[in-house]
């Protein structure tokens, strides 16, 4: 049996890798311009460990949302800025602040997650990746990596090493079993993964009624053009309902969340408050209000269905929270991660510090969801079914709600039974973005 402590370690080790702006609101230049960040020092002069530690210490004592909770320490006593951050951040609330390395996203292009039976499965495959080109699909079960079984990797805590260096051309051998039970070894070479953020979209017909379905993986600047293209298609097809699948969307840039929300709500709430940000008392001049925009491809819907899991986080939750005062937002799945906080990335040397620096409120000044946003209808993620299959659990429950205006009670009961018997399944992913 897997222990809670073990999977807490997995969660710490296998969170977002090299997706630098995955939870941060703005890029370095965006933050300077958008928030008028003034004379704050953004990088150390030297890159020795002591200078990097000093930089992290200065930011935490200055712009960090809970700067008054950061203790005075001798930063030279720490072996790395990462160690210093873990020691100083406000652990009572902050499970989000992190330091990562800057660089291209180099991987084979899979993201993996344990299902409710404890099998490790492909939860999605990145577009234009070696894995996608090789024919690996969502739902495939991962049996071994580079000749070592998943069980042995877990037992010996080898996740950090087993995929090898993130270098272009490094080979990775994966033994996978597809839904039909057939096994195959895939030999893949790591490559730079493009930053496409839409995994899938389609129109679902229900008795001549059109439902738009969009699987959206992260909020980036690139997302804006991608979203415009999809919503232009949805608008042209005159869809009557919309399902936004954010089950694996950990967040990203608020400007992309603002754009998506404006595309959903359209003319209904143009000019009304989208979000308000609040920083610590030293930097109240950074506080900002964003508004719903007037966009050509907006749908002007009075209801949207959003699919959620514990990986629905940050900017994804902002979309839910900010639309709720104005239109019906029906969430189907599991409770979200609970992050009403944002970050301004601070680049230094070959790293970026993403420390929590603001709280995000909706138009009703609500931001009280650190325990996550509860779903309207409970349902479990179905890792054995591809996106767009109307029999996939979250999607089928969404269609049920559209047809009946109520939750599927049988799905709810099944979900509660599963929850009762799982001691370790409430993890996020194993390493995301290999």
C-alpha cells in the first residue's frame, strides 16, 4: 500500500517541470510594465550561491505576500536558493512558491497520472511531440521506463533519474499497454516540445443540438490566438452550450484567463470587473483591476460547464470564480486545487523565482477557496477514455447535466464509494511533462 507521506513526496518532486510561467501571472517584462514595479531589484549582480540566496531573501522580505511572516536568517548558511525558499516561505498557507530553471521544454511529450486502480496511465500527449508522432495516446498504461518497472521506480524513489537528462536526443524506452491489452516498447528521443495549449476540441451533437467541447491545458500568451481560432469555429457553428475541460490546467497568465472568460461571456458583461489583485501593504500600488473584454469571437453564453480535478488550479480557478457572479458556472468533477494567489516571476541567473505576491478576488471580493472549489456535480476522471468520447466519465456527466439540468446521481454515488476506498489516489500527477 502506498503511504500518504510517499505521495506527498511524489507531489513535491513531480510537479510542473520547466513550464516557467505555468503558475506565474506575467513574464518579467510584463510584470515591470503592467504592474509598474518601480525600483525593485530583479536580479543579483553575481551568480554565486550567496548572491542568489541574498536575492531570494530580499524578494521574500519585500514583495512576498506574507513578507511579515518571513523570519530573519543568515542566508549564507543555506546551500541553495531553493533550500532557502523552502525554509522561509509561509508554510501555513503557501504550498505554491517555487524556483525552477529557465530553458526550453525538452521531453518526449507525455503527462502521466495514477488511475483509481493504481495503474500509471498516459493522461495526455503533447501535440507535435515524439510521443504523439509515435502513436502513444491517452489511456495507455505505463509498465516500465528504460527497462525498470514502475513498481521498482517507486520503491527506490528513482523518478528524478529514470527519464534521464533533459537534453535533445536522449533516448527513453517506454513499455506501454494499450486499452486492448497489447504491449509495445516505444523508443523515443527527447526534443523541444512546442507550447500549444489546446489539447482537443470538437462539437458534440445531441438531438441536433450543438455542444462545443474544449480541452485546455495551460494559460499562456500563445493561448490567445489558439482560443480565438476555436471560438471562431464554435461561433460559426452556432453552438448552444459550452464545456471547457480544465481538468489538467494548472494555471498560467491572467491575461489569458481574462481572454477565455471574455470569449465565454461575450457582450453580457463587457466592461465589468474580471479580477482584482491585492499585494502586500508595501506594494498596494501594484494592485490592479482587470475587466471583461469585447472580443470578436465571443459567444455571449449565460451558462458554461467546466470540468475540474485537483489539478485545476490558479488561473483556471480564476475563470470559475470570476464568471460566477455573472453567469451560471457548473463545475463537474472533483474539488480544485485551491490557489487564489498569483506570482510575478523574478528571473535571476539561470533560474526564476515564482513567489506568491498577490491574492485574486472576483467582483464580489471573494477569494476564499484555499481548500478548493467544490464541484457542482461529483464525478471521477476517466483515464481509460480519450478526449471527446461521449462515454468518458466527466464528459458524459456534463452532457447529462445539459440534458436534465441536474447531476447524475448514480455518478455521484459511484464517486463517493471510490473516494471512501482510496488512500493514495488524491495525488496530482507523477512527473508532468516528460
